[in-house]
């Protein structure tokens, strides 16, 4: 039968009554009497937190939570580490959490976990937004339950620690810290884990410090799917450059000894170490899981016989550290404390308004951002900067940001030696060195993981994703990790970054779908993420500065989409060089648009490649007596709704020229924003087709063109 909360509690008590203790053994593994009993109490607290969570869930007073029973050996991993070693934990880490937090004065890990279980606003890590193991004081970064998604961040953080110390960057962790990252055997098979571990080994192979302890807690199951007993060892044991250590996760001295060895190796040699703990899973995957539906009674009983609490009790009794009665008394005292605390926390207030829920999601201090932009401008500017293309302006601005602030890092695929596929970062590596501007693996997940880790360590990372279509390979690193950290830590942790992406369509002589992608929907619906699309050099410089300052001041995650087809554009009309501009050090507030002209007949709303197309269209329309203004949105998230409504009402006619797709494109949000704001004028749109972009001239058949904009503009004006 499946083990409910009472079954597991009763099974432990029955196991203690029937405990067969070997003859006296010497205490080994560095566990003295006090430490051994302390670890048992942490394990027992983890167990009772599981039982309490299930009781609260059954009574509809608590919410979904995944149990840690059977994994309590990870308390010894916590004991092997320092409290200032950052930890990114598996969701079965209650005992680790208890053991770590007990070492911090003023923390109450039992209450803290239970506040999360009942989604109380007083939960000290998430503020009632999610049940996570996290603590700013205990250096535990909260993780969502997305499988293996935290491993790239752990690799990035291990990469950042030594770098921050050597570059004098203010970091919340010391330079000799070790990053610990725990995950399950099923997670070890996820492409995210495989890629992250590969990235760690690749870095270490090149001599880059990588103080990382990877803890695989192998209970042999991924919900209901078995993991082959020898798979983890075969998959990770022979990996060159990865020290593999193994221990019985149900044997406390064995875990502690292996964990101490792993931490020592990682801290001393700054290398990645893989610690494989063979554990059991007691009580099913989660509170709602009935494991008897897919596991036989013999398998369940075999796991129960390996209960790590019984194993620790057997060891402590055999070593003469404690007696069975004493351990049962401690177990019962902890049970009573957890029950009492659970009875108390159910009365705590929960988040009761959208404003309260959203408070840490997207902090914004526009005045402070403006001041930071001014601070990061050139120290002196004796003459106006020359007029540049968009690509040159971005290069120029990156150089000024790198010059002004040592916390800025620029990295990605080909950005260093080559200077980027389009030359946007050309010369920066030579000028600022490989510690500030560097190439990464050709793996978007690792690029973004490096940004997540370096951002958490105090840097302002500016990673580059080579093409917009490629970001989808690793979108969860933005959606599930970057965008959620401030939300699920109530603002106590942050991962500032500005993700540069070469994107959108209209490249000539090159492309196809993967180099000419016009889909922004997957980025625009991520809560709290800023999406910027500059169309010209001066805006690109100013908006990039604003994004970097928003990252530094508010910890914001910004996506800076650079229209590839406009990178080297010089002309608006043939030969006029009107699309060149001097890069400015001005501040462009997030969510403000730019208007061209003051025509009263029509407002053309657009962005990116649509801006020069719409301006050329407006010029031709003016020759026919139709006077249009062109509004460049610039910021696609959040939309500049105030400017949008003002210019829409100024003409009473709006045409949205949207180069993204008709379904899921930007125009849908523009329409919604205007209607929601009360606009009642004429509203129309022209878009690209709902199609992938083909190679060659066929692309013109599915992409928005000037002829479509012009025809729609005439139609609107003549019919209204």
C-alpha cells in the first residue's frame, strides 16, 4: 500500500522497536556524539515537515509540496559545507535546509518551511508565492520544481565566484566558496543537466575555476519511471575531468565522509565534483501520488527497510552515542514542535491582492535608473560622436559601459575573437581582455546559465544569443529561472542581465527561418521581462544604457532585440545616409515611444524594421496629401501605452504595421492596449503571415512590406 503520513510515522516507530543493532563500533566519518545527534534531529525534522505538509494538504490548509522522505542523508551534505557556500537545492532537501539554517542565529527552519507550505505572506523567502527551499541568510537560492533548470545557473555561479574576487566585484559570497547543486537521478537525464555538466567540464578543461559539487540524489525513480541501477555511475563515473564519488545516502557516516571529500576537492582545486548518493523515496513522488499504482509491495517494503532515519539511529546506538529511547524521545519532541508550529502557521495571513503578489516581480525606480545612465556616460565628451550605424552604435556603447564599470561582462557565441557574426562586438575582446569579453560554448542554455550565475554574483552580464530562433533552445532559462528569482525570493535574490539577441527578418542573401525569425511571442509573455527593440543608432545606444542601468538598479531581466537587417543600414532613402545617427548617452525611459512627424490624418504604429518602412510610406503618402505620423514603440514589453493612446487620439486613425506574425504578434497587444484604454477611433493592422520564413526571394511573400502598409493607409483614410 502507499505510505500516507501516519503509515510512515508508524513504520519508523515500529522499525525502532524491531531495530537490530550490531555490536559496538567506533564512531567514524568524523561524527562525534554531539554532531551525530544534531544530524539525526535535522533528519527527523525533515521527516516531520513532510508529514505535516501532507496533513495540512489533506485538511486543505496547505498546498502541493514534494516530500523529502528517504533523502534525509542530505543533512550530512549540509554539514560538510560552510554556511556561506551558495546552495541550489533539489526539491527533496528538507533535511539539508534544516541543518544549514540551524547554524544561522535567528532562523527557524521548521517555521520557515511550514509558512511556505501554507502559502503565508510571512514566508521569509517567497512571501507566500511558492513553496521553495530558500534563505538569503543561509545562502540558499530558491529553485522552482522545473526539472534540472537550476543546473546552468549553478555552473554560472561557480564560474563567477573566483572571477568576482579577482576583479574586485562586490559579491555576497567569498571567493573561496563552493557552489552545491542537488538534483535527482531522473533530472540527470534531462538535456538541461547534461548540457550544464558538460559546460562545467569544458570550462574546467580549459583551466577555468569551477568550484562545483553536483549532488545526484538517486532514488531510482522519476515519478513512476525507474532509473537503471547502474546508469548514473556509468553515465558520470567515467567522465574525464569530473571527479566521481559515491555513497549510500541512507548511511549517514558514508554520506558525510564522501561529502567532506567532495567539498574539499572542489574548494581546494576549484574543480567540479560529482557526488552520487543512493537514496530511497518514501511515500510517493508527492502528496497526491499513489505509488502503489506502479510499484509492488515488495519494492515499497525494501525501500522502507533502508529508511535513513533508522540507519542513523542504528549507527548512533552501535557507536554508543545514544540509546534508542533517547532517540525516540528526540523524535517525538521534534514531532510535537512541528505539529504545534503547523497549527500556528495555518492562521497566518496570505497574499490577498494582485499588488501584493506582483510587488517583487518587476521593481522599477526610474529616477535611479536615469541617474545611473548619467553616471555611466563618458567622463567627458569634448565633441559630438560621429554618426554611426546601429551596429556601430551598439559596439560603441558596449565599449563605454565596459570602460566605466568593471561589473559589466560581454559574452556569447563568437562574440570574442570573431567579434560576432555581424561584427557588433568587434575589437572589444582585444581592448578589454578575455576576462571581460569572452566566447562561450555554442549552447544557448550555457550562455544564459552563465548570465544567471554571474548576475547573482554581482556582475551585470550582457550575454548574446546569436539569432532570435536560437533563444527557444533555452527559453526556460529566461522564463523559469531569470524571470522568477526575484518573484520567488521576494526580492532577496536577483539576477540582473541584458540579453542581446540578433533577430527579426529582412536579411538579404542569407537566412531562412533560423536566421530570419520574426516571432517575439515567447519573450513578450514572460512576466517582468523587459523587451526592447531599437530601430536606429541613437535609440540603440540610449536604450542599451537604460537596460544596463535597470539591471543594475532594479535587478531587471532585459531582452534587447537587435534588428539584423538594420545593423549596417545607412540610408532611409537611397543615398541620403539619413539612418545614421550619433550614439547618445541620454536616458530613454522604459515604456516610452518615439514619434516621427505630427501628421493629423493617420498614426502608423510600428517598431524595428517597420520604422524605416513606415517612414518611407509616410513620405509617399504626404505627396498625395495624406499626412501621417509614425510612432516607434521601441519597448514591446512593457508597451508605451500612454504615448500610444496620446498619438492614436491625436489622429483618430491607427494603422499598426507589425513585422511579426498575425497570430501571437505585437499588433494584438497594441489593439488590446488601445481598446482597454478607451480608444474608439479607427483601428487596423498589417502584419507578416502566419508562416515560417523561407529562403531567398520567397521570404517577401510572407513578410510585411511597404506596399501593404501603403495600401492599408490609403484604405483607412479614404473610408473614414
